[in-house]
């Protein structure tokens, strides 16, 4: 009988390319972790037939790594639906996400798994990270609060890089999973619902490299829509779980809403909505 992996890592991408290759290599190089990778390929260039798959494996030999399970869609299905598909295929009791253009350190997952083992009440653990450009050059730093429970900061903004998270599969399903068809803020929406179930921790140290490029920097979310409704509901749910009176939860929510309007109007860069950004020369 084959034992289950310690960790299921979901990676999604709209195409096979050099950034995805670097992402997969960084995950497979993780130190001292028995993991599986669920790779969700979704986009018009993704082939579904056996001939196309064979050609892909010739160009990208790592696709044949036995630790990989590849899910293919010949159309874009959206981040939320891609994450749902990946998490549905996950076998481990712990699930991680790494975006298909980001990188992680070899020690990241071992640190997080050890933390979760020592803190059974914790439902999710993340880390800080560096910003890199299209060529992999470090250009800045994502500074976020650290500690055993950062949930109060989540009432002001989302302090958790999506590529940094490891969460418990049982809590994920209890929180009703990534919201189907949500086109923006799918990560913050899920994190808020998870946080209503238990502590959310952020470890010290920059364990990811978040790639900023033309494609993702332009994806600023609108100031109105289903994503705002979902996050507003999650923020209220979390405030209630933390025992924060509505009158005290209102000011940070109004500030967050103001940031959304400023972001949608182009007054601030999209990355500012989540983190404190420190540019390096």
C-alpha cells in the first residue's frame, strides 16, 4: 500500500514556459519533504491529445517526474476554478499553493510543516517574500506582520502572499473551499473563511520570490463586484469569530474599501493592496 504524501502542492499556469519550469524546479528541490505536485495547466495553448502531451514532455522533461500529476484544460478556467481542481486532486492532509511564475526556497515547506505539527490549532501558515522582476532580479521586499496569529491584521488588509501558504485540507473543506468562479481576491476570500476557524500564522523570513511583471501588475481588481461582496462577508465573519464589535471593525473596513477605489483608479499599484512594498535600487 502506497503511503500518502506529506504535502500536496498546487501550481497553476496558463501555458508551459520558462517561468513555470523555474517554479516547478524550485518546488521539487524542497528539502526533506515528501510531496506531490498538482499542476493545473489551463489555456488555449494547452493540448489534450496524447501526441501533444508527448511533445510537451520532450520539450519539458520534468513533466514526466513521478511526483507530478498534470490536469489539463484547453481554455482558461480562472484562478479560483483552477485552485479548486488542484485541491480536489490533492491527497495530502496539507495543501500549498505556488503561483506558476513565483519561486520558493528549499527550506520553506519543511519549516511550515514543522510549525503546523507543533501547532495543531493553526489552520494556515504563510511567510514573507521578495519581489523579483521578469528576469529574476530582486527589486523589493514584501513586509507582512509575523507571529502565531495575524488574524487581526486581516481585518485591515490581506497580509499573506498566496504563494506562501500551507493550509490544512480538513479546514479548507470545512471553509467551503475556493469560491467557484470568483475572478478576483479568491485568495483573500478563502483566507478570511479559514481564519474564522482558527489561528493563522506568519513565519519570519522571506521564503518566496513573487514575480512582478506586465501581465500580473495589470490585473487590478475593480472596486465593486462579487469579489468585494465575498471579502466583505468574510471580514465580518472573521470579526465576529475574534469577538471584535462591529463598531470597531467598521473603520478598518472603510479604509480597505477606500484602498480598493484608489487601486481601481490607478492611484496606487496593485501590489500595494496587500503588502508594504520596499523598493531596492
